C-alpha cells in the first residue's frame, strides 16, 4: 500500500472518532439538561410502582405510563394538578356519594329559568291560631258484686277538650314551606269517659232503654248522640243555652207532672209535640257529632246531675212568652 493511501485511511479514522466523540458529548449534555424524577404511583388495588419521568403534570405522567382512570376511581393530586412534593400519585376508589354527585349535577340542567326565579320569591310569615281537639281518655271501674249478671255502663261520658295552638307559618309562592309551633293554651280540659262494670239493672221506659245510677242517667253512644243533636237543634248558641234545654228535659223526667212521657230525658225529648224530635226533622242534620263540643259537655253535665234552672217548659223568645231568657229561649212553669 502506498504511503498516500495509508495517510488517507488514518485521516478518515480520526474524523470518525471525532464525530463519535462529538455525538457522545451532545447526548451527555442533553441528558444533563433534562431533569428526571422518580415518582411513586399507588394503584387502587394497592399495587405500587416507581417510574422515572421528566413530566410534572399528573395527567401526563399517567399517560406516559399508560395508566387510565376508571369511572369509579379518582386520583390525588387531581389530573390537572402538578406533582406534589412527595412525588406520589394515589389512585383511589370513589365513595357512593361521589359517584352519585354527577347524576345530580346532570339533573340540575333540567331546571328551568322560571323555577330558579321562583325560588327567589318573597317569603311571607304569618301567625296563625288553630283550635286542636284534645281526645278524652276512657277509664274502666269494676264495682260489681256477687255472681249475678254484669254489664258495662257509662257513668260519665267522655268529652273532648280543646286547645288553641299558635303557629308561625312561612309561605312562598302561596305554598306553606314551614310551620313552627310557638305556644299553646288549653281552652277546655277533656272529660274522661268512665265505664263502670256493675250488676245488671235495666229500667225500660216507653221509648228507650236506659239505666239510672246514683242520680245519673246512662245511655249508649248512639242515644247520647241523638240527645245532643236534639239539644243543639233547640239551642246551640252557648253552653248555658244548651244546658238549659237538656235541664228542662231532666226536670220533666224527675217531675210527677210529666211522668206520663217517661222517666228519663230522652223519653221526654221523644214525647209527641213537645220538642223538635216529633215536630220537624231539622235535628237529623246534627247527628254524628255535627254540633259544638260544648253542647255535648252540657248534655253530659246534665245527665250527671247538673242544672241551671228549675223550669219545666220553654218557648222561643220570638213568641213573646214571659219568663227567664236563657240563650234565646224563655223558660217558665217552675217545678
């Protein structure tokens, strides 16, 4: 080989070695300028993996490592955040509340502008007083003796009480949205119903079956309702007015002058052409409790012995009759 050829080959080797050295230096410089970070990724299954990355955003790090979040998974920090100081990414399972939240947000898009505006309408507060019934209680007493026939008899009829309850009520768009009790007071206390078990002792009158015990009359619930309906038709403007009517019937039942019509108030009420029972049918609309509570209380009190006069007859004040005016009726003909 000639000297010129040898010199040419040596020159080529020097050039190749120089180029390779420049390439290696360039790669080294590039690697030095790129900062790699060791990141720990904890999957929802609990598996841990360590990766080297030059990315800082969580979503990019996951993408580089082909990790995809499922619908029921979440990541800490979130996808749009930068890697935290501890260089750790955690993938966790979502809670039930977090899974349902997107559904709620989707439904909110169905809300109309009109509905949104309505929610800002003025709220009106009112103080309202309501009358509330206080149910009576039933008490049973056993006073029977011996082995004879026994029966349950109502010694005292139950009467519901009444209380006034004051509420603060809030309205929006004409609808009640809140109701809060402020105070309450009892107007009338309930009267307990007393049922007594005693030896059977019936007295049959000409128009009803009743029992009188210790100066008191006892009727069935249906008969009591009938007495109240008749009383209310004759006078229902007040407790005293109602008591005066039933007192008249009781006075007649206890008077020998009216004994021909029966020895109890209901028989007196049913006597021909004496009370409204046989004169018209207006009392029927008051059956089944269609009368004020004080009417029933007046009847019960009278059956238990209470009276507010000693007269045997009455007429409407409009007839011009003379006597004592009680609740719009004029009472006369003393016992």
